[in-house]
C-alpha cells in the first residue's frame, strides 16, 4: 500500500515536471488556440485552465500545459523567457514557468505526510496568538486583492498608452501610404531632382 | 492475480447461468451471484461507492439489469450492467420547482443516452439496498405501508437523461428492461424468487441501507475489538480488565444496543477509554493523528454524541457511521487496482466491450462546477484558508471530518501567480447550510490549530460565475479595420515577436509591468510571512 502511494506520487511528480504553467493569457483564448500555440514546441498532451474563483473577472487566465516529455516543457520555458510569445492577440505576451505540485487541485497525497490538528483552549496562551493569526490571514487576503486591483489599473493604463502609440504609428504609415498613392512623393522627388524611391 | 485472490476473499460464487452472449462467445451471462456473503439476482438494487472520493460516504444506487463473466483469460472478468437511480442532490438543478421531494426519494433514469446505464465491475458493488416503487400506476403492485417504512429508498418518478426532465410516468420499457421488473414484484414472485428478499424484509434497513452495514454480530465483533484495544491500552488494570472482558463475552450473546447501554453506564474511566478508542480508530482512518488528549472540545462533543446515542438505545447507528467509510475503502481498493490495469486494458483493442468498466466514476454526476453553483445558492459553500499549501483535497475532507465532525466535499484551490503562496485555500461544500454555518461559527469562535502552527479560517464563499468575459483583454490591441486583413494571420497563429518590431517593444513593456507586479507581490508576501511567524 505504501509502495503504491509512493509510486503514484512519483508518477505525479513526473507529470508535474512535464507541465508548464502559463499565465497572462487572455480569457478569450480557447483550448484549441492554446493547444496549437504550444504544439509548436512539441506535443501537448493535456491542457487545464485554472479557475479564477475569487479574483476580479478581468484577470488574465492561467493554464497548465502538459507536454509529452520534460525536454519539450523546458523548450517552452526557455523560448518564452527569451522572446515575448503572443497567444491569441498582441502585444501582451504570455509568461511561462515550471509547474509545481500545488498547482494541481487533484494532487495525490505525499507519501508519509501526516496531518495533526487540535482545538486550542481559550485559556491557553496560544489562543490569542491563534486569533491574531486568523486576523492576519484575512488581512493578507485583503492586501493581495488590493494589489491585484492596483495591478489591473496599471494594466489598463499601459494598455491605453500602447493603444495610443499604435494608433499614432498607424496614422504615420497611412500618411506615407497616401503620399505614395496620390503621387505626391513622386512629384516632390522630381521637383527636387532626386531619384524616386520606392517605399514598398 | 492479486485481484482474484482479493475477490475470492469475499466469497464469490456465480448462480444460475443464462446463456452465452450472442455476439461474443466468450461472455457468459448469469441470473444471480453471491458476493461478500449476500446473494444478488437480476433486478436487485445495489449500492456503489464513488471511486474518485475514497473516504466520502457518497454512494450511487443502481438496479442490476445484466451480469456476465468473460470466459477468456483477463483481469476483472466479472461485470454487471446497472440502470441508475439519481439522488435528489444530483438533480438539484432540475428539482428547484419540484416541491414534494421525499427525503429518501430517488429518481429512476429513463429515456436513452449517457447516464442511463453503465457496465461496472462487479466488485464495485458494496451492498444491497431496498428500493420500493410507490408509483400509483396500476401496473405496479402497491407496497404495504410497512414495506415502505422498511425501504431504504422509494421512487415514483423518473429522470429523462436525454431531455433532463423529471417525468411522472414510467415507460413500458426502460433500457430494454420490462417495466414489471422495475415496479415492485408481486407477492408470489417475491416468495418464489428470493429468500433474501424476505430476509431484507425481516432485517429491514439493518442490512441494506448502508453498504454492508454491520449486522448484529459484526458490530459485536467491533465491540470486542474495542475492548481488546482497551485491554492493551491499560496494562496496569490488567486483572480488572480481564474480568470485564469475561463479562463482555457473556454480553456477546445479548443484543448490541443493550451492550452499548450497559457499557456506557459502566465506570467513567471505562467510558473515557471507549472514547479514546473511538478517537483512535477515527483518526486512524483519516490518517490524521490528532492530539486528542488535548482536544477537550472534540472529546466533549464525542461524549455528548455518545451519551445521546446511548439514550436512544441505537448505538447501532454510531457504529455504522464508523463502519461506512471503512467498507467503502474496501471497494476503493479494488477499484484502484483496476485503475492500474487500465492502460494495459485499453491498449488491447479486443476488449472493446470492456471499455466502460471504470464507469463507476463516469455516471453523469454533476461536475464540481455545477455542484459549486448550486452550493453557493444553498449557502453550503465555505472557503477554508490558511491550510498547508501542500495539503490535498481529500486531506481537507479528513480534517473537516475528524475535527469538526462534518461530511463535505473539498477542492484545493490551485496555486497560481496571484494566490498567496504561504496560504493554502480550499473550497468546501457541505451537505446542508446549517452544517456550513456551524463550521464557520466554530472556527470563528474557537481556534483549530493545524500541524504546522496554522489556524484554520473559514468564511462563507462566493465564487465568480464561470462565464466568458465580454470586455477586451487589456494589452491586446485590435488593429483597425483597414489593416485587419493582413493582421489576421498574425493573430490567429501564436508567435514569438522579432526584435525589430514595435510589437516586441510593446511586449517588453508588458513584461516590465508584470515583473514590477511580481516584485511587489514578493515583497508583500515576505512581509506577511514575517508577520505570521513572529
């Protein structure tokens, strides 16, 4: 029985090593899109979108991508750290990291692990400490959700700024395009006795 | 091989043959079999455990409509086909407008499609159960009020698995089974067909409600074991205990409820011992050795429960509570073995018939997501925080069971880049809103300390509905109409940005943004951890 547990856990760890944790993904990305994206690095054997139960809805999605072997997983992480990799939209890239056992909600029990618990008596000096700890937990969750909110605001800001930059770029290109189209560039070139050059 | 030995351990025997399979000569059908001490025949109702949740008391109810054995050499050759009954909890979405659901009512699967029937391994069966049809249909031999009282479950409506509808009428044929086998059997049929049918009537719920609920002797055996444990526990009291042991043997002959009452009336020391014993066996099952001696509250709770039970004179129930999961585990053991052979089996295309063997888990059980939705509506959803992040879902269920005495379904929340790394969180669904409230209150007023100095925090939870957001994802710029055509290809395929593009620069800005956030998170978490361990 013990051996079976260990075997199962070893198998699970092997799966974890083959898996890449990808986040900053748009919620609009479908399973097919993500699969084809990572099939470029090898064979994707399983995909799991991690649910976002409590965070704001605007949060990027995270997904666990299970590859066929460990090397493929390493290739994904390597490439994605070197280059911005864009899935189902740009220019915001996705991020990749190695998966950890805690990212699987159905992870098997670690062999040999044992849980103990006890109720603390209110007269115990530990009791106040434990109470304080409970408050801390709530405080920390509140802090984190505040952080997330801030981060989303920042993201909005950056997004807006980039949209503007992009629009300006488009405008510039449109302008140049137009100059070529209506012959203004050519006329100018001949007027200043320059060689006409082709932009395209 | 291990498998067959295990099965033989349960005293397996086939009954009357029914003729070979038409399309497959290697299949032998039967009309009855004996397994683990009880005889099962066609159209009997049985209980099955949930393979995916070893320790949960969840079970499924099905009616055997076929039983067969593969005569070629293969593992797990014995199978049964079951027509399912649904519990109201599985159909909660469709029962919202149905008012008159009885507490022990089931819904027979009907129509056609997924979820009507499944082929299961015979060894997955963990007990018989008595299901009476209380339909007023004139084709149905009406059960007497006594029979209804003795029944574990009753049904009179069906659930159409195809259209997901509750139907009042029962069709002439369900899953190819004539309706007369679905209704109650007529009294002469009863007499002729089954000794065990009568037995069910006599023993009533004792035999059938819980999977292999201990019969009188079983429970006495357990008492005996308790007594022995106790006996080992207190060597100093050797002589005294011996006397009591003898005394105990005399009691074996008596009814077990009497045993419980008498024993609980014995000296308080003995009673404490018994409590300790209960604790010990409870924690053994849950792989969780609580420091029970310090655990006044739980002990009080147990004592209260115990004395209440003794008062009612139905200690039987308290034992069955303990026995239930243990029995389950036996079932799960066998199913786990079958999982091991799964790959091998699937690779062998010849065994196509066997493909559905693992369907114990594949019954159209409402998924976690659906469960979650309904639990939130009923107020049975609770968020547990400050667990060990490495805890598993079943361990959470065990903690809740052993420390709070409540049954639940738990699911650890996956760690992502935005969750707090040192806080394990789990969503837990309780059976009733009262149980959920009780747990929240108890964890709020008292402090449950987990093994590594964590105090469990419970709050009632509200989760995001699983729907596609309609907004535009910040950071994904939609190209304007004129250029969309040339951009489309770029969007459809995922790619790495080249260094000489604007896209690359923008991507880098996003990375910077992300790194900044991660750094901030890291700082916050460092500070939090410092706080926690001061």
